[in-house]
C-alpha cells in the first residue's frame, strides 16, 4: 500500500484539477493560510467569488500537519494501551479505501444515511433555508449533493464549505461540486474539526461573508456532520466539540448530525470487518501514513485487523494486532517502539447511539433537537438541532 500511495495521489490530483474554471489552471485560489487571515471584516481575500474557482483556507498546511501527526503518534505509541487517532487514516489512499468501504454489502451506514437524506432533504431545507452549507469531515461529499440540491431548489444557497483533514480528497470533491452547481461558490477548509471550529466561515474568527449591517446575520449556516463521524469521538470529546460548535452558532444556524444507531452486534462487527478485507486495508493504512510521513518502518503484514463490539461503551473498536513480537523505528521521532505477540493497538472507536441519547448530548451542549429522522429499519439517524 505504501508504494502505491504516490501514484494514487497523483492520479487523484489530476482528476481533481481537470477542467477547472477560473484564471489559475487548477481553478483553486489560495486564501491566506493563517487562521487570523480569515478573520477579516471586509471582503478582501476572505470571500469566495461564485464561479471563479474554489478558495482554500489551510489550517493544516504541511508543517502543522506534520507537527500534529508527530505529537499524536508519539503520545499514542508511548501510551498503555497504545492508541492512534482515526483522523490519520485519511490520506488520499485512506479516503479512497473509505470510499470503497461505503459501497461494501456489509457497510449499511452510508446507504441508510443516503436514504434518510433523500427522504428528508426538502424538509431540512425548509427548516433551515441556509445560504451557506458547511460540511465537517466532508470526504467525497457524495451524499451532500442531496442537501445541495434541496437548498438550491429552495433558492437560497450561495456557498458550500467542505472541511476535512485530507486536503487531496477535499479539493477534488470541492472541484466536482463547483462544476456541478454553477453559481454556488466553494470555499474548502483544510483543518481539524477538533481544533479549528473557531475559524468556520461566518464565525467571529472566520470570514466576513455572514456579517450583515448592524450585527444582523446576512448569512444562515447549516453545518452538516454526516457519516457517523461524531461517533469516532469519545463522550467527553464529543461534549467539547458540540459546545465549541454551539459557541459558533447564531440564531438561524443549525446542525445536521448523522449518527449510527445501536443494533445487533453481529451486523455491527460485520460492517467493520468485511469479507473482502477492505476495512482491514483501511485500518493498516494508518501505518503507511506513519511510515511515509514520519520515516518509520512498520511492517504492515505484521499487523492483523480486529473489529470488536464493546457493549459497555456502546462502540465498535478497530484495533491492529501485532501477529508476532516486533519493533518499529519511527525515525522522525527518534522512537523505537516494541510490540509483543498479540498486543493490540486501538485505531478507532465508532460509537452507536440511541435517539434519546443523541438528544441528551445535544441538549447538554446547548442545542435543541428540532427534528429527528431514521431510515425505515431504524439503522441510522439524522438529527436537526438549533441553538437552545
Ligand atoms: C467516516 S469518514 C465520513 C466521510 C463523509 N462525511 C461520509 O459521510 O461518507 C470521516 C471523514 O472525516 C474526516 N476527518 C476525520 N477526522 C477529522 C478531523 N479531526 N478533522 C477534520 N476532518 C476529519 C476524514 O478525512 C473523512 O473524510
């Protein structure tokens, strides 16, 4: 997988930039990358221009990404038990593998969430006729088109703001959306939603497009957080995240939250341990990322994929199990790490919720649930929440 990454990345970039609009052949206009540069009150370089290519704000440029990865890997490999945060699965290869996961027969969440969105997108657009759609952890933004279509039909949508750690997938998706939705501007944000929420476009720390005269908000924002990604955060981190998001909201803004629901553990485990081995490759990809970006020498064949249901915490855990005693040298950190045979390292939790539990967590963060929908089988939920 490591050796395939550069080629995959190049191919992805090629398709991302092909046929882009605007003066720059890439169609991508860089915004200043320092967060404080996106806080300008005037339009200046902070606004995006409809039809002129996507604008990009980078909170995680190469140096920040490297420092953040290095800190997480050092902390995770020296912890007991070891643990790596799931955000580092997602380089271009990881995002491609996740995209393949979403099409697997065992992986029901994407299909179910798509069904809930398809059935309710018009209601969502009526309840929150947003001028800006922000998508956290946007990935390929495929399902998001249902929301974009509904908001465009409502006649109000002006811009789309995808926000993700994986710049390559983010820019490719942003370009594709820009081409498909003429007249809608796309402002991509490369960032970590655990650290950079204060710089969301339209927030006090973000850009200026929302600030109307006399403090009246001219922009109304719908923040979509789909795919069950919030389940990757531990309960205390979820609380911090939701409160931070609530702090950015003004009246009229809303959160659309996609969450996977508790169900038969056998189905849950199968969804994270598919027979084709795609989830296993996705899990090991975090080691490829560390090998490439931190000059490490993890042997991917030395780690087996594990998916287990934890009923106490109501989450699926993905782990990597060392199949033998081994060591890996993470040269960029000056760290040699040793694994015993069968030692396991956690790489992801994926929490499964109840409808009441979601409402309670939102309420604790100052967000009131205005609507909640599930698919007919009750597998997946979408919750629309507004400042309480
Ligand atoms: C489970 S995928 C979901 C993708 C898409 N939203 C969907 O519903 O199919 C998680 C996405 O969130 C992104 N992501 C994970 N952790 C992140 C973080 N801390 N900050 C920003 N993006 C993150 C990943 O790059 C990936 O695109």
